[in-house]
């Protein structure tokens, strides 16, 4: 059976950007920036994305298109079976990421419903915080929304890349962009908005000496660009041989970073204007934006539109994650696409239930408590949700990225370079920089920050 391809280059860019742009940009980026000092985090993030991480993006897409296979099969077909381990790691990371991702995506459905019903209207930030905390800790409601979300993801992945994934992305990205801009303009008019902009845009240079900030920015860059776990590899495998990979991958990285940047512009003026705690964590976007909507003329309508679009942005990302697992199982093991999507989807759903419970009734369940030992390392003392988030973003994805670079820079440099340049037909003006980055600079930097995340340095 021949594999499907994207119907056009724009189709790929939209689908890849659809994968990249999601909760990572609008939910996670602002709260991490808030936690790590605002401007310093933004600066570190931008530096990493446009140097170290950019070459991972290009390498990963090139590996996928060179092999024309799923994440596991690609490494075996380009080199040998031992390298399949990188693909397997990716599949495991997908399972971990999707399980908590789908829970947060479920929150976007809940907030859409609440906006429609008007029950958030007129609430002060304190009351909105209470409402958010009560909701995420509830044992049934978030699980129901998480289930609804997962069902939609499964249904779309079953239909395959063109029928499902590409069409959904084409419409939504521009719409999301427009509404964010409108909201930012309103946010700028709030009293005290300037303080928020200053926090977000002016770095406190001393904070750049903190390696935890860099590790967090690196993990976030991988997460936000959907790298290190086979997503871009799989999407690249559906890309036509004629397309220009350096340009295409740059455009995807640029769109994704622009949306994350705008999300910060949206959130921080409001955070400071309402005297909110910028280190509030995962609730930041969900609490602060309804507070902005409450101050706006037509705020309810904006709120409804915003959460619907955020939901769709999450959907196109979640689809790309389930696609990695599904294409692996169906191509490598001959399981039909439908069965493969349903089984992986269900497994992920159950893990997601544990994630959701860990924000409420299972708050005390940690690795330390399960093993009955007391270890003073961060990973041992996180609940299920935070554990999966931390281990995937800060460890598995950068590790996957490191191995991808070793593969592209040391194991198959010629094959990958031929792929990137379409056998010399594309003029790749930063070729030498790419080689130095892929072989030396990026692997060393990622390796160092990885050891920092694990707690060895
Ligand atoms: N990049 C997506 C986001 O920012 C999440 C994602 C991570 C998707 C990893 C695929 C792979 O929301």
C-alpha cells in the first residue's frame, strides 16, 4: 500500500504548525515564563529555539522524509535495528505527553461551556481562581471532558492525514492568530499593563546564570515545537521529495514561536493589572483570561471564541501525537489503522484519568509514596500529572533530540545532508553552520542541560 502525502507544501506547513501550536504555546509557555522571571526566560527561549533547537527540527524532518516511514521504522531503514530505540522512546514519550495533554485540552472544553453559560461573568480573579481549583480537583467532570476530547482525537486519526489532520489545521491557525491579536490590544489598555510588559520583555540579566531556567526553556522549546518524540519525523515522512526542507522547517518554528510570544503579550499585562501572582502555575491562562473577558465589551463572545480556538489548537496537536503511535503500530506490526488508534487512544485515556486524579483525590501519590521511600529528588516527589510532564519535557524529549542529532551529524551525515538539500538542488546557505551545530554545539549544550535536569550537575 502506498503511503499518503500532504496535498501541498502549505498543507504540510499548516499541519506541522498545527502540531506545534497548541497548549504548549498558550497554556504552558506563559506560566513557565511567569515562574522563571519573565524577560530572562523569553530571551533564553528565543536563543535556544533559533540556534540549538532549530537544527533538531530540520534533522528530524529530514530523517522522516528520507526514510518515508514511521518513527520506529525510520531509524531501522536508514541504518540498523538498534537505532529503533529512539523511535520507541518517542512512542513512550507520546503516550506520556498525550495523557496529560488531553486532560488540559478537556479543560478548554469546560471553559468553553462555562463561557457560553455566562457563569464566569463578573467574577473577580480570586473567585476565578477558586473556580479553577475546584474544577480541576473534581473527580468526575474533568475526566468526562478528557474522555470527550480523546474520542475526537481517535476519530480524526482513524481518517488519516489528509481527510482529517490537514483540513482541520487549514482553517484554524489564521483564526487563532486574529483573535489573539484582538485580545492583546484589549489587554494593553488595562491599568498597569505596562508593568506586565516590562516584566515580560525586559530581562533581569542576573537570572540568565540559572541553569534551571535554561533547562526549563529547552524542555519547553522541544515540547512547543513537537520535537524529540517522532512527531515531526512522522509528519516529515508524508512530505513530498521536492519541497525545500530548510525553509519549511524555519517557517514552522517561526509561526510556533510567534504564537508563544503573543501568548505572553496577552497574559502578562493582565496578570500585573489584576495584581495576580505571576508564579501561579498551570492555572495562569485559565484564570487570568476570563478576568480579561469580564472587563471587555463583548467579552463573553471573545471568551467563547478564544476557548473554542484553544480547543482546536490542542486538537491538532493531540492528533499529531496519536498519529506517531498509530503509524508505528500499523506500519511496523501490520495492525489496522483503526484498531491501532483506538487501542493507543484508550490506553492514553486511562493514564490521563490518573493525571487528572493527581490534581485532586490522588494528590499524594508520588514515586516516593508508591515505593515507600524518601528520596529528595524532584521527580520522586511529583504527582502523576507533574511527573509525566517533567519527565517527558525535561528528559525524554531533549534526550530524543540529542540522539536525533547524533544520528544526523555522526551516523548518517551524508544521507541526511542529501535529503536536506534535495541531492544538491536546494541552496542551503547555512550548510556549514548546520554541520557544526549538529555535530558539536547542539549535542553538547543539550547534553549539559539534560544532565542538569536529571540532577547530575
Ligand atoms: N507542541 C504541542 C503544543 O505546544 C504539543 C506537542 C508536544 C505536540 C509534542 C506533539 C509532540 O501544544
